[in-house]
């Protein structure tokens, strides 16, 4: 579009075979605007969502035409229901109410309030035309809210758990703002009504009672029994594996990483995500201590920053036995069908450990010339749905690593030593996964720093073990149509393994 020359270049092509049907230049008349009018939607990247309502398209008719009215539930209070009925100017609305009486209107919208259950019937007239009749079943009863969901988002030894309380209004008429109140059996309780997403840190065995509230709706109460005790069964610490352990597992050290550009793996150092602070003795206006930041792993030109040592296991060495035995019972991805004796690594992706950070899916098959393996499926063999494992994740893209602050007088060298001794994956990205489910590890920018495996201690909260599904990496995989698929050649989509869904992206 050239707004100064008032011309528009165009190309018309077929959506079927992309053949160009016509091209040309259109001269815009003086009476017409050069700027597009209508509906304009601007969306962001990734998970954009747009909702557009009440779009009206008009057309000319040869004779009288009556438009079908629309009915919307706009109010709900206990047994009372409020509806707005919309119709076009110049038309006559007919309303047959739930009590059997009738009414007409010529001004839109028409408000209808009732406490009587029944059928609401509406239609319009325009000249000699009558529209379609719209029927709405009205149930004038107190509507109870959905119960809140209580999910375990973190476990620890004993009965210690982080409990997340959520409730959705998506299926509730008029979609009211739903709040929660909660109380634990030890006397802890919420300070009034709180929003969905509230968290309770349970420290002992007990019962959590959660009630949902919304103006004009009936309350619903649900209880969660925290009667399952957990114990740490095993810890797999990728972040602190030493050179000897990695070498024994077949990993070889390659060139260290200390680049400053932000391209793929270089983000680990370029973004300077892995840092700590040392208090400098000053205080901010809000009373908090000020601190200076120091990078642990960063670009070479950053003072004190260290390079990242990298250890890799080649794709050819990642045989099926290796994938399921290197860190057993934790298993890594394996897509190769080649005989381990002759595998050349062209059909699998290798492993990498960034020393002091964690295990990484390198994202490349074969010769590593391109990124073509976006996700690696990992899991734990031998666990049940009553067990959990926690993956502590650190990324070079977000801010999932911990950023500890050390006191005045700490030297940068001591700070770096303490930072590396601690677990930099204990930050914001902690994934709690049921024992019989898998985790999808993204490529290059994401590392698993540590895996903690928690097994449920036999007790009143545990079902009979003989009735539970035990995780097994050899279990068959099905698509959503129930057809068994080749686990070594999964395309993007949703699959089912041992009764649980997982996604390949």
C-alpha cells in the first residue's frame, strides 16, 4: 500500500495449490480511505489467545426479515436469574416468560428477572416476517460452586508438603470471582477469603478443609487428608558429579564455554544468570540491605566469571542399555533403533553435563549440525502414583537459579565457592512429578540439577501396593485413538503410557 501515490499492489493466489491467479496495481479512488478499516488484532508470541464477541455482519434483503434475538444470562443471585435479550432496532420482541405470561418490547435490550423455573421463549417480528424462536431452559435454584482442587506441589520427609488450592470459574454461569477459605486441623486458617492459587505449607499430619465462595452462589467444601508420609529414597545429584564419576559413565570433557553472545548454548554464560550477592553495608529506603552482584559463570570479559566445563556422552554411546542404566532408576531419553554394537548415533541425541550446573539434552542428533530433537523424556523406574520425584531445574533463559545473598565481608572467591557448593537448581523452577509419570526436558537451555526420589511410607494413607501401577519405561505407548505406536519414532502430539498422558513437543 502506497498512501502517497494512492495505489495498492495485490496478488491473488489459490489456497489449494498456491498458484498465483492474478497480480496488479489498484488505483484508490479519491473518495476512499487508504487505511484499512475493520477488526485489527495484535497478538504476542507463543501462547497468545484472542476472544472476540458480538461481531455483526449486515446484508440487504429483498423483503421483510426478522432477526433472531439473542439471550444472555447476566445475573445470578441464589434462586434469582437475570437475562438480557438483545434484538435489532425497528423490530418487535415477543417474550413468553417462565410463568406463562407474555410481553412485548420495541427497545433493546429487554431485561427479564425471574425466580420461577421453566422455559423462556423469545422471537421478533419485522413487518410481515417472524424470526426463529429461541428457547432457554431456566433453572431457578441455588447453584453450588465447584469444589476447590488441592494439589501437592512439593513434598519432603515426613508429612511436610506444599499444598496448592485452586478453583476455576470457567464452567460457572456468569463466571463469578470465586474465593477460598481454608483451615487445617491444627488450627491454622486463612485470614478471610483468599484468591485461587493460595498455598498452605503443611508441617504435620492432618486435614485441610477448603470452602469456595462467590456472591449469590452456594458454598462448597472439600477436605484433603494429609495422611501419607514420605521418605527420601534416593538423590541423583547431576550438579555435583565429579570428573571421575562422569568419566566412569563414558562422558568426555570438551572445550569450556565462556562466550558473550546470546545464541543457543552460549546463553549459559552470555546472560549471566548464575550470580550471587554480597551485602555492601548500605540500606535501601525500605530497610532492606543493599548488595553487589557477582557472576559465577559468565563471559570472559566479566571480572571473576568462570568458564563452564562441559562433559558429553556421544549419541553413538547412548545405547538403550546406557539410557536406562547410567543413572538408574532415573532413565534418560533413547530414540535409536540401531543395534548398540553398530550404532553410529545418527538417530539419537546425546547427553551433556555442564559441570556444576546439571544434566542437559543437547538437542542435536547425529553430527550435531542442527537442533532437531527438542525434548527428552525422562522418568524413574519402579515408582507408583503414590510416590513422587522432584526435579530441580535451572535454565539459562529464565531466572530459575537461586541467587543467595551473603553477609558483609564475604570475599567474591568465598561467595563463588559457597554458591557452587549449594544447589543452584533450588530456585523458582521446582517440578514435582508423580512417580509413574515422566518429565519432558527441553533442549540446550534447561538442565536438571538434581533429582530427589520420595517413596511413600506404608501407612493408612497408602493403598495396597498390589493394586498400584509401577512405572516401567518398557510399557507400551498409545496415541489418543488407542493405537499402539512405536516409542522410538514419536512425532509431536499427546500420547498415553501406563494410563497417563504426556506431550511430545
